[in-house]
C-alpha cells in the first residue's frame, strides 16, 4: 500500500517539471505575435502607375528571438518581388516594395504570404506565431 502512495506522490512532484520549460513556467503569458499588416496603395504620375506594398510584423517581448517570412509574388506565378526568410532577430519587420501596375486586360494579381514566429529565449522552441495570405489585382484602378 505504501508503494502506491509513493508512486502517486512522485508523479505529483515531477509532473509540473515535465510540463513546462523554465521560460514557460512563469505566470506571465504575455508573449505573442501581433496581427500582420499588409497594405497596398496605388500611385501614379505621367510615366505610369505602380503599387506601394508594405508588410509589417512584430512579436513581443522584443528581446526574445523571432523569425519573419515575407514572400511577394505575382499570380499567375512568374517571379518573386520579395523572398525573405530572416534568421533569428530581436526586432520587428517592416518592408515596402514598389510593384508596377499592369493593364486591366492582363488579369494579373500579386499575392503576399507573410509569417512571424516567436521563440523562447532559453531553448528556441516556438512560443507563438501568426500567418497571413493576401492577394490583390495589379491593374490600375
């Protein structure tokens, strides 16, 4: 009978240690990746038109390692306008690119695939992440 109590007591003592890493053990669960912002604005002058595309991402806390992915490609696919996969960084991500407008008859689009991943600082396991896909037509409005 004592062996049963000993096994149960050992399980109760060890279970909390196995369930979390040191970074996760705190009561502050405020780590997160914010919403990914993808904005596109049309602009033009006498030479023609273009789209200004901005992608912004951030995860907190700011001093934890994070990685960002930003892929901007045309559709149907012929090329990438941006293809970035960062290494570990301790800051946010913000990128603006210019993409030429296309004639309305071309029936073309641009698609953005963006992602952010926050990692625990002690073991680089994933703590939080966000992804976003967005497409828009590149014809001048």
